[in-house]
C-alpha cells in the first residue's frame, strides 16, 4: 500500500508538488503527464530521496520521512540514468555487491550472478568494464542490481527511455510480470512517457502542473491525455 496525504514539495522557494492525496493498493502503477509536471518529484518522495515539505508519505506501512532507513530498504529506485546506480568496475562485481547487500551466502553468489546475467539479457558482458556497456545494457544491469535486493516496492523513473525496442519490451515485461526466477516487488510504480507501458498497469496517475490531475483506469486516463494533444 502506498498512501500520501496532503503531500507537497517546495524546493528553494519553488513550488513543485501540491496537495497530493492518494491511496494505491494496485500492484502496477503508472505515472504519466507532461514534462515538468512533477512525476519524478512524486516518485522520489516514495523512498525519501525528496522529503515532503507538507503532508506524509507512507509505503508498506513505513512513514518514509520518519523511518528513512527502512524506507530505503523497502523501496528500490531505478533512475533514468543508470550511471547513477552502477557502483563497481565490472557488471559481475556490481551484481555480486547487490547479492552481498541482500545477504545471499557468499558461496551461492557466483551462480546467482550468472543466472541473473542470463535472465536480464546480459550474458557475455559480465566482466567487461561497466562504463563500456551500452546505455541499454547499463539500464538492465541497474534493474538487475535493484531487484536482487528484493525490494517490496520498486519505483522506476522512465526506465525504458534509453532502450531499443527489444530491450524496452524486456524491461516492460520484467516490470509488469516480473521474472519467474526472482521474488517480485509487491508494487511497481513506473513513471513513463511510454503510453503502451502505462496501459499495461493496473492504475494510472496523471500529473499536471505539480498536482495529481487524474487517477483511474489506464485506458481512460491515457485516452484523455491523448485527446488534449489531438
Ligand atoms: N531542485 C529544484 N529546484 C527548482 N525546481 C525544481 C527542482 N527540482 C525540480 N524542479 C522543477 O519542478 C518541476 C517538476 O519536475 P519533475 O522532475 O518532477 O518533472 P517530471 O514530471 O518528472 O518531468 P519530465 O517528464 O521532464 O521528467 C519542473 O519544472 C522542475 O524544473
Ligand atoms: Mg521526470
């Protein structure tokens, strides 16, 4: 469950988000809307990256502002730019680090790492320098590293932007259906301009001018969004 009450964000005197009150129990949640409408800011409040100026954010029973540590463990965040997220010199070392953080026994880690590379379409790239991966490969590695930590909630901010058609589909499938090998987040919040991806979610939120403008069936919310540009 994700619940915000009167959530507002002001940064350096600029009003960015106002009065967002929402209760979401759906497994897959799309966040759409124009550039600068407040989507990323909203997404970032869900794991405490951006603190609320007003109101509260509660995720899986955790008050994000009061219990920052628990919130960071419970809510994984996938950034648009995976460079923000890849910490180690090679993909294999990066994933191994995530497995250690997830307290997987050391002896199991090499096998788990190889299995993850297969699943995420990265087989053959385990030991090349991480900086030399393509943008799309980096994004898949970042997703793998987040999912390995088995967050109860995953927030992904424009996760398909850098990806080609095949990888965008792979990413979308992983976000919506999960991957059969790993545990799935109970809830996934995906901020996206990819309306096909948004349509596959259970509910859509549309932001406009720093406010939650509409919430409902993705089909309906997307249709009205499209109609504005017709
Ligand atoms: N630290 C900040 N200081 C001032 N303004 C900010 C700050 N962070 C965000 N903003 C402004 O808040 C507004 C909302 O930004 P946000 O990144 O949430 O938009 P978005 O809906 O994710 O847009 P996009 O689709 O372009 O990613 C924008 O106008 C942005 O310039
Ligand atoms: Mg954004």
